[in-house]
């Protein structure tokens, strides 16, 4: 198949072209109505190495580690801890995440440091006697907290792949927390929005995230985090034990006890980060490496790519009603499967192979390729005949080092500032990841996602995720490192980043800046960011059965595209404080 990286003028030409293959489907969506290609700042370019993250301090620290001879895995460890200081909404040591790598020799691995349900958790723990969900119980406060995985994940990564000493990688975060971080306007606003919750969920001890002396944080104020600095120093000196044992564990367990949370010492002792085999697929001329369960992200992404492969998106045009029809229908079907089949593979059989079977996905795609309008979500159940399952804040960073190793990592507390519980004396925020389980079969979680048995709560089980760290290679070389936060929208944003590069020939900054679209089966609506579709295109889509839901911007895509000439081209999402740095 010919190389699909289009030059920009060619992509423009195609986007505006009226010459599309005429099928009943394309006839139904007649008229060009392509959105203009996204206007964006010039992407950052680098020759040897690049990092992109959600905070300038984390990107600065990551680049310094690379310049000191560290590899991409070293930079990931340093950036993870730096984000725990500089980006309290999502960077974390009290949460978890997924890291995907592809090394210079072509081998790849997926590190799962997802939180687990504490041993004391049970299927119906968030339901009242009538079987109804109790408001906020799974989303805030101590009972929402899963056993954190981040420090175990970083220790595991460093042990296997790191080059510089552990202390060298953790120290920059200790320094940052000790000196304090200058608040950006966005972080100040986030902390101010959360003030009442910080007060509510930390009754005994006002956390450092409340402005000393009261009042609102201003951009440029310094956030001092001395307790967090001491916790990070223990992690620097003792590694994993500096978090899961000793003083930090004691303080964490005291917070659990005081607030009725479930995480116990045996959960901390038993927590294991796990290496998993990445999922692999192919899209046009690219090999796709992505995250396996317990994330739903990789499976759904590869399903959507398989459904879209036979469609000529470039020819359908950029964000035309026809292209949107194809993309939204693929999304609808993948999310329907997610709800039924996906969960923690250590607790039941997840039919990954079946879901990634080309014939299965092509068959599913046939039902929209020949159809000139939306399929109602009520008419799209999970695909038949598969074996059943028995048994907004997150952050992403992308790294390529000068040795040719690539890292894509998405890490989270789940909601902004997680459970809002800050461990007294230890200064870090705890996650509210328990809400990613299906607390009640069929009832939507904070992201509107539904599920059932496959994602029911059980002690020690990992809650299903949408996080989709992904790496594409082309002719055996890394071509794209991509990922984003955004809850249920993560998978469709990662999809759009791939389509932007592969089908539409956008540069990395255009890809991340481009206004986005999202469909997740339920609710049956097309989410549209301002500027994503021409008004006339929206009218056409509405007329063909797509309820349009205008939505505030979402996601923070941070990507690195390796251009055919070898230059590293980064896109840092302008929706946040995201920053690309390289050399
Ligand atoms: O693992 C997941 O899918 C969610 N906990 C991610 C949450 C998220 O991305 C929030 N960000 N805006």
C-alpha cells in the first residue's frame, strides 16, 4: 500500500475535492462541507530527543535528565514525580497509570501500575439497601480510593530499564516541592474551584492546596509543599518502601482510618505493578502498539482502526459529514463492545483476540459503510457470538530519547485532584479511581460509561480504564508517540491523533490543536468542540440522525511525530499548560 503521509497542499486539495467515490452512503452525505484544516502554532522541532508533558517544570526536568545521559525511562520516572508536585490535579504518587515503551531495538512492553480495589472492597459497596447508587461515594472521600500503583510502577520501570540512579531521578521533584511551584492561571483556577471540596474532605487538617491565610490563589503565587517534599525524600531514599511501608504508609493508613477508607497495610504490601504484553495492530502503513486490558483503550482503538481501514478518509475530506459518519459509527460500535466485554484480565476472560479479529470488525463496519445515516445506539448492542466475561483529571507524557527509545505514559488520580483527600502529614492527594468500576450494572459512571459483570468491583481487581498510551511505527522505526487524558474521550482523541497524522497529513501541533469530536455509544450523541464542524456540516449530520452535543474543550494530547526526514516534531496541547522541549 502506498505511503499515506500526505503533504499539506495535497491534503488540502483532497479535503476540498468534490471527487469522491460515489456510493449510496457518500451520496446521502452529499456536499463537501469540509472543515478548514486547523490553524496552529508551529510545532516544536528537535533533532535528537523530545519530551512533551502537561507542565513546563516536568518537561524541563525530563529534558535535563535526557541531557545528563538518562534514557527515556529515566526521564519518565523524573517527570512522573515532577508532575506529582507541579500538576496536583492529575500528576500523582497517590494514583496509578499505564506506560508503554518501544525500545531502540524494536521490543516493546506495557507497564500496568493501575490501582486495585482494596481487599475490603465488595461489589455493592456504593449501593444503598434498595440497590441504588449512593451519591458521591465512589467519586470523593476516602471510600473512593483504590490502592495506589504509581510508586511501585516507577520502581519497576527503573529497575528493569533505568540507567541513572533512582535518587537522581526523584531528587528534582523533592527540590521542586521544597522550593515551591509557581501556579499557572489554569492550576490556580483549578485549586480555587476545588476549595470547598478540599475543606470538606480534609476536616482535621487544611492541606497545602488551600491558600494559607484563606482567599483565592492568584496566577504566579507559589505553592509550597513541604510535607510532599518529605514524602518524596523518603521515596528517593527508600524506593518503593518509602511509600508502601514506614512513615508514608503509616500516614496513609491513618487517613484511611480517620475517614472510613478501605486501603490497609496488606493492600500496600500486596500491590504489584505488572508487565503486560502490548497489543499490536496495523493501520495502513503503520504498526500500532498500544495498551492491553485492564485498559479498554487499546482494544477499542484497534477495533476502530480496523473498521476505518477500508474507508478512504482523506478522500471523504477533513471533518466532512461523510468522514464524521464513518468515524462516529466505528466509535459507537467499539464502545458498545467495551461496555460488555472489558475488565481486568486477571479476574476473568477478556475476549481480546475475538474483538481484534479482522473479519469481526469488518463485518461490524459493513453495517455503517453501506448506510446513509446514523445507526441508533439502541440498535447497536455488543457484537454477538463472543465468549462472555466470566467472572476529568489525568495527564499524559510522551518521550523520545537520543538512543531511539520511546515512552508513552498516561497517569491519573481519575477526577481532578482525585478523591480530594490529602494524606495529613504526607501531603499527597489520593485517587478516586474506584469510580472507574461499574458500581452498579448499567449505571453510568462519572464519564457516562456503563458496564456490567466484567467490570464489577472485587477485592484486588483493577478497574477498567480508557487510558490509551500508544506508539506507531513505520518501516520499523518509531513514527508517532501519542496519548491524552480525558476519561471516556481518551480513546477517540488518540484515534483522531492517528487519523490526523496518517490520513490527513497534519503536523503534530495541528493534530493536538484541532477541535475534536467524540461518540461513545451511550449517550447517543455526537460531542462537538467549537470549530470542529462547519454549521452546515452539523445540519447535515443532524438530518442524518446524529444529535449534536456542543461541548467544552476536552483532552490534552501530547504527541511526538517523527517526520520521514527523522526530525522530531512535537505537539503540546494548547488547552492546558502543556509544553514540548527537545534538543
Ligand atoms: O482510567 C481512566 O479511564 C480514567 N480514570 C481517566 C480519567 C481522566 O482521563 C480524567 N481526565 N480528564
